[in-house]
C-alpha cells in the first residue's frame, strides 16, 4: 500500500494544450492519497484487533481445557468417594 501511495505522489503528467488541468489532477490525486492512507490505517487497526481476538480465543480454549480437566478430576473423585463409601458399608455389614 505504501508503494502505491508513493507511486501516486511521484506520478507526473505531461502538459498538453487540450489536456486536463494539472491543478485538478493534483487535487484529485491528493484526495486519493488521503483515502488510501485512511484505508491503510484501518487495515492496521483491524490487524491489531484480529491479533487481540486470536489471543482471547486461545486463552478461552486453554481455560475451557482446564475446566474440562477439573470436571473430569471431580467426577473421578466422586466416583472414588462412592466406592470408598460402598466398601465401608460392606465392612459394616460384616
């Protein structure tokens, strides 16, 4: 994008008798350059936002994985507690 902007800035047109007004061309090109600079700025902002969102997604995925592990461990502990209670009840019956 920067190369395109530089190309437009440095572009020179030949003057001809019945051609375009050099001032009008310069004004138009200045307008195009300003628009391109705004677009480039917006692209840079969107890239930054995209990286931030990718980082948030990664953090949420990691948190979700930890929650899944924690839930699995809790379920296993509950199962072990139930087995221990069942064994204790069996011992009490004897």
